């Protein structure tokens, strides 16, 4: 039987450092993916993900088992991303471009080459549009779509009310619809990706 995240944190709290390794194995990829969506940079995301688990370890003795571990984890990651965003805004001369953040790996081998290319382009356009959202909206829509979190969970992570979290997701959806609306002269394309999760 798999040990729960909360039990692993309680083990970590009592000195079982191996519990952190298990938590990292479970969550590192998802936390890094979230941070990459929010920061727009894979290398920065990897650094912040490592820092997230350092913070988890440093705060292990203060952990309380009443809440959801995923909310606790993503709250720390989101705070680090916000701190990085503030730092970045004070140091605008430093380039943080990451040309690899938009690379796409196809998972549907049933597509012919032209459909695959269209799918890649559509997926890249969606991710690029999300990257252009204000930080609070980008964070909310990423947690909602990628992590399937509720308004209440997002509110806990963002430090706002559930209604504010709902409003952020609504605003993000509206901005994405505008950004991804086809131009009048564009030819409609059918791909495996859709905006059903964000529209």
C-alpha cells in the first residue's frame, strides 16, 4: 500500500530524510512543469523546483497534517515564482528567453505528418498565449487546467478568495480566446488540441 504524502511529510518531520526523496519522485515533474508554464523558462523552473523541495525540507517541523499536501507544495512553488517575477521586474536588462520552452513532443502517432504539424503549431500557440498572460492569471489557469485544482485550492495557493480565483480563471479564458482567435483570412484547421479546458 502506497504511503500518503501527508504520512511522508510526518516521517520527514520526525527525521526520516528518505521521505523527501519519495515526495520528490512523486511531485518533481509536476512542480517543474507548473513552474515552467508560469515562468516561461525551463532552466529557471528547474531551479525553482529544487528550491521548492529545499523549502519543504526546511519547514518540515512546521508542517501540519490538516491540509492537502498538493496545495501546500504548490503554494511554496507559486510563492517562489512570484518572488522570481518581482526580482525579474527589477532587473529587466537580464534576458530570460528560453527557446526550448515551446518544444513539443507528439504523443499521438495516429496523425499524418500534416496533421502532426498543425497540432504542434496549435499547441505551441496555446502555450505562447498562456505565457503572455499576467502572472496571477497565468498561475490560476495553469493550476486549473494542468493540475485540475478547484477554485478553493487555487485560492489557498494564490492567497485570495475562491471568487477571486474564479474571476482570474474567467479573465484568463477571455484573454486566451482573444489571443487565439483566428484572423478573418485564416483557413480553419482541425487538430487534436482544443481550448475546451480553458473556454
